[in-house]
C-alpha cells in the first residue's frame, strides 16, 4: 500500500535545507544575548539582556525604528488602497490590454531593486522632489502595491460574481453589497497582504538607499553599523528586532491565507 508520508531521506533533506537557510539568523539571535563585548567570540560567554537596554536607550536607534514604522505604515495604507482598487477593476471587467495592465502592476516586484531605485531617483530629480520621507514612502509603495494586488486578485478569483448579482437583485446598493458580501470575503486577504507589505517595507534597503536622502531607516542604520565593530552587540540586538518584525507578519499572513479556498461562493 502506497503511503503519502515522505521518506526519511526526503524529510532529512528538507530539515537540512531549512537549517542551512536559518542558521545565520540563529547565530545573530544567539549573540544578541551574549555577555561578551568583543564581537563574535565563540562560544558565547554567557546570557544577558543588558544590550537590549543599551540599544533602546540610544536616540539614533529609536529614531530609526520610528522612521521605519512610519514609512512602513504609510506605504502599506497606500498599497491597500491602490492594490485593492486595481484588483477589483481587473477582476470585474474584461477590456483590451487587461493582461498588459496586470503585467505592469506585477513588474515592480520582479525588477531588481537597484533598477527601481535608480528609476525613482531620476524621476524625483526630474520633478524637483527632494529625497525624504515622502520619496521613501512612494518608493516602498511601488512594490507593496504588488503584494496587496496579488493577494486580493487571488481571493476575487475564488469568489463567484453570482453572489454580488444576487445581492443587487435583492435590493442592496453598491455600498451594502461591498460591506456585507465583498469585504467579508476579502478580509483575510487584505489583512495578509497588508502584513506582507508592512514586513517588506520595514526591512527594505536597496530602494531606500536611493530615495532616503539624509533620512535613515532601520536597515540603513544597520548598514552604517558595519563600519563600527565596537557596536556589534547593539547591532545584533537591532538585527534581531528587524528579523522578528518581518518574520512574524509573514507567518501570520501564511496562516490567514492558507484556508483561502473556503470563501463564500468559492469553487469546490
């Protein structure tokens, strides 16, 4: 009788691949609690929370965290609005050039970050816009829109349009149909898309390098710390924070969307 369980060798290979991918992250997390001040001495000399207090007492760290949170929140809001509207338009109507529009929406996430950053910087200079928080938000929104669009359009495609037609036939107006039919079906997709967009924006560095000007987000702060070996313990703490802030929303988004087939009117 054939078993659906993977073989022992396949499971070991899978766990080995996961360990290979996450081993550097585990090392950073381990050394964030190291009592030693001289970088990466092995093995760690002890366990302490001292460096967390030192890191969160520094003004430059708090300022970088605050800026990254502001930028990520604004970019996510813009992405939720534009990505949802774009998904609704492309799902609702068939028109000439629809596939081309869909490709153009997805293209920013496929382009190398350095190409996107250079293009945005050139456009800002062309229109006389000085680099700052606004330019960072615009830069991040260009690829965050793609994340939201992909989540929402996938959920739309699993929702039968007959539900909306039935709602309208029963006397509901456009707003009532959106509120009671469309939005409940999109809820988890919007939340997951927003979480993914926030995580992607929070740790973005390539596009930010070209659009930040004199502003310094948390990833840029970490990049600058590479030339300061005496601050390695603090750098490890901040790096661990960045990994947690980006990892937890991604895990939450995964759990929110893995049951996406079970939507009202979804295909069985």
